[in-house]
C-alpha cells in the first residue's frame, strides 16, 4: 500500500507508484494521467466537456452512444465491456458489469502487486432488473464503492414486488384515464419502457433519444396530450404538482407515480401521497443491504473507501462491524 492514494477532486483520482488514473471526471483533467475511465453516462459522473480530446479514454460502447445522443459529443475512446482486460500504460484495466444502467461498468486496476477497484467510484446495483444482471463482488485489495443509500433506512422491496405493483397501477389507471411515471431519464426511463412495452407507451423526447441510441424501440415520442388509456414515461418533474394538476384537469382520472430509491423513507413518500402522487422505491442503485452484500462478497479487500451519498455513515457502519468480519481490515470514508 505504500505510495497508494485515492481521493475525490471533481472525479475519483487513484495514484500508485507514479501512475495516475482518473475516474468519472466532471472537469477537464489537469496534470498528467495514464488513463481516464468513465463508468456510465449519468451527468453527475461524466461531463461531456471534460472528456473532449483526451486520451486514453475508456468506456463502454453504450455509454459513448448515450453521450452522443444526449449531448452531441463524439468521444474517441477505447471500447470495453464486461469481461474485458486491456493494458494501458503498463496497467491492466479489467471491466465488469455494474448493474446500474445500460452500459455501466465497474473497473479493477491491476498494478501487478496491488488490485484496486470494485466500482472505483461508479454507481452499481447488486439486484438484477428486467434489463440488467446484478453486480457481483470482486477480488481486489482495495475496494472503492459508492454509498448513495448507505443508511439503514434505505431497504427496498425486491424488484419483482415493485414490478408487480407498477403493473397493477398501470392496469388500474389505463382503464379510465392515463398513467404518469416519473423517474431518471437514463436508467428508469429504459427500465420502464422495457417493463411496460406491451402498453400504449409515450416517452418524453430525452428518454426516446437515449432509447433509440440503445436500440430500445418501444413507445412513441410524447408530444401534446396522448389518448386516454396511455402510459406516459417522463423524467423527474421539477414542477411535479403543476403537471399532475394539468393532466387531471385534462383526463379526469390520472395515476401519477414518482420513482426513486429516496421513497424508501416513508416521510418522503407520504409527502407526495398527500398531493395525490404515489411513490415507489425503484432505484438503479443498491439499497443498504445490497451495499453490505457487495462488501462481504469482495471479502479479500484490505481497505474499503466509500464515496457519494451516505459515505461517512456507511464507512462508520463498516468500522463498527468489521471486527465481526475481518478484524485486520480497515475502512476509510469520504465524499
């Protein structure tokens, strides 16, 4: 571990024995680097301007397609996929399924005498979905992992349970009115399109552009007011209450559902339900038990670094529990 350093500076920076790797940059990298890795296409993990004209740049073909369709940026990159192992500047870079959104990857950096990775700061989900397999723990010495839902309050129902509830809402809502589903355009947008492809679907233009880039052809572009009996899939609405009121005034009957892991906390869900909006904890992230499972299944790790969300709280939980798992291990938290 001598000479190893990992920290956040508008991206995850990993340094070891003269090598410097940048993961998910939100600004143009400064100074020298051996590689820039992009884990997935969410804008809180990659800024299109930050990856213009840099090399070597590593990402999946799906992530590159999302960036092209959404941002109009055509990044020149090394294409990797789950199972890939490439050599870049004397560092072996291994890629694995992260289970987060289409094209999402976790990376392991093999320096020869040290393996660093797991998720290397990217988001992940251990539970499979209608589109993706779940992420699996990896054989590493140093594990770097996100902890967005690293609080015991965040325990999600199983995906089959949430899917069944969604289908029930859609069946009920499309009989006499319409259904509005609101969630992250990249991630839940594709998952909902695939799950509900047999219904009369309308998706907002930003979701349709991503779907087309990924080869998902179900659903029409949302423009104006669709016919009764339709399912509308949109991104998160900043003016959610006004949108719901306008649709209810138009159709009379509307079932509106907001989808996010945040709604595992009952206080958040109750606030929306008081406005006539249902809330379901459908997330592309792992919940708290899933995060714990990922650490346990990466049991060879001697150090665990946590980033994002509830990083400090999850790191504290690991410190307290570590003696029951591997007493000689250490944890470090950050954000």
